[in-house]
């Protein structure tokens, strides 16, 4: 449940500008909805944006959210996540083969190199 969508909207625009077909699902979606949408759409990449607000929500653990989504989505789909990732553990990044981005500038650079 992320209430701020500027980061993900800008990321979607950057992906589109680089020729990707983008399906924007919206903001503040439960993990199960994201995972089920990924299963139904079978995308090459699933991009999740995490803002500071998410980190402050009581009882929310980004590592558990990542695990739940990853377990629902197709295995072939790459999982990219950007934003405020201070509490994301190295184990989650390794275990779930996450590609992380700390800024839109970094995300844009990676897209330009692809």
C-alpha cells in the first residue's frame, strides 16, 4: 500500500520513452493484487516503487511484501524495485533476485544502457 505515485508514474514514463509497453496498475495496491496482476499479464519486468510513507506504516515490512509478491508472480518475470529501500535486506535482494534503484537518475541510466 503506497500512497505516493509520482515515482512510479515517472518510472512508467521513462520505460515508455525507452520503447517498453507499460501497464500501469496504480498506487496503494495490496501485494496480492500486484502478484495476481503479474500472473495474469505475464510481464517481462514488474516494477514496484516504495516511498517513505510505506516505511513508516506500522507493521509493514518491505521484505515480507517482496516475498509475497515474488511468490505470486511468474518465475520468468524480473522484479525491479525503486525508492526508499533502507529496510530492504541483502537476503531479500539475493533470494528474490531483485534489481534495486535508489533514484530516478539511476533508473534512467540503466534504461539507457539496455
